[in-house]
C-alpha cells in the first residue's frame, strides 16, 4: 500500500513538474549548481520520510506505554490466541 502511494507520488510529482519547464532555456546552470540543487531535493525527500517514521514510532511508543504492552508480550499474546 505504501509502495503504491509512493509510486503515485513520484509519478504525479514528475508529471506535475513538466508543465513548469519552459521549452526554451535562456539560462545556464553549471554542473556544480545542478548537483547542489539535486542534493537539496533528495535530502529533503529522505528527511521528510525519516521524520514521518520517527513520528510514527514515537506515537506507537506512547500507545505502548499507555496500554502497557511490550513487544515480547504482544508476540506472546498473539501466539497464545
């Protein structure tokens, strides 16, 4: 499910960028600047993914503390049911 959503996000993100690209370029971006911009975009993407995972794990940890469920206890409870 997450992979499908990620594929759609990438597909629509790429397709959404094409109308904003002019047919004629009247400027020059040297390779150093282009790589720097690419690095910024990639690092922002992975930073957002990492942040979402950390937030999810934090929220799961809060619920585990509230309900007193440990990982080992949860697995043991699932085997007994």
